[in-house]
């Protein structure tokens, strides 16, 4: 059945059906809502956005039971959490290393004048932090940045009290987890200062794509990957919320569009 694209409202037929537990080799750990449920993924014929809407009506309890449970936070690839307060080089989680990469990028942006503030004056928000703080934020805190954490998936939220003038909001491998992509983009637009920037990573799939995409490791319901973007779809989504996205190849960067 065709659906309407969540981003551009054009036709989005079914791309394929994916077993909920795809990629989980350990039978003993299988948790499948309603048995061997198949999850349909749709792809927009216009902007290339790929999405599953099977979880759009899930409540917090279902997400924490089936997706964001202990197994998820124990370290599915790309989401490793370290229990150490100070990670050693060999023991750093991938998330901690992401934080160190952000530090390097921020320094580069400062050296070119793209970011003007010193880190002591900068307000940073980790969106989808995976902890309070998560490991990515820990790496930045260890390097004397000021970072606040917000995680709608782990239900760490201080959204009501968060400032609305962050200089940097980063989302590292997060946006693919969002069912409500417009709500996410709006939240970011609402909390970013007029000259603030977004730093974002997610695996972009070019459009059009062969049926191989449905077999991609990246399309896995159990890891919460429900929104898979082409660059065009990501660009269009944020454009609707007055943010321009640029792919610098090292990271996706967003900046508010100045209204004249
Ligand atoms: Zn679309």
C-alpha cells in the first residue's frame, strides 16, 4: 500500500518488508512483538526518504521493551556505551571517540571563523545523548566544553527547561531513529540560536537505489532505524524548518536561513 512521504507528501510505495529482528543472530535474545513480525519500509518516489511507520503509534513502554532495552544500550554497533568515567585510549567507546572527533571539528570551524565563540562561552546540546551524560558528551565535557543532554529515546529529558539559544546542537547517528522527523527538526530549530549550527551524522542513501537497499545492515527495525535519508530528503525536511543543510563530507552541517 502506498503511503504519503512524511517529508514531501509524494507517493511512497513499499520498498520491502524487513523482519523485526533482522541482524540479531542470537535466538535466545529474540524479542519480536507479535511473533515474527515483518516491518514494511516505504520509499518516497520524489525525495528518496525511506521510512517505517509501524512504530509511529508506539508509546514509551513499547520502545523501552522492544528496542531501547538493555541489549540496545549494552552496545549495539554504533551505540556503544562505556561504563568508565574516563575512557582509556584502547577502551574508548565509539561514542566517546565521536566526541573527540567533534572537538577536532569545532576547533577547525573556529580556526576558519565559522564558529566565533570560545568553548567557554559556547552552549552545546547533545540530542540523542544515550545517557546523562552519554559518552559523546563525556568526551566534550572532559575537554572543558559545556554540554547539556537530551534523549527522547532513553527518555532523558529536560526539554521544558532547556535554553533556546544553543550555539551547537549535535545529533550523532540519531535522526535515523526518529519517527516524528518534523517534530525533531522543529525541536532543533526551536532550541538553536540564530547563528548556531547543527552537526549531524547519519548514513545517507543516494536515490534512486536498487532493491539491495532493503538488505542493507542499516535497515534494521530492532535497532530503531526507522527513518533513512537521502541527502535530498534531509535537505527538504530541515528547509521546512528554516534550516539549510550542507554535506561537508566529514559531517552534515545545518544553519538557520536568515530571513530578510
Ligand atoms: Zn518525499
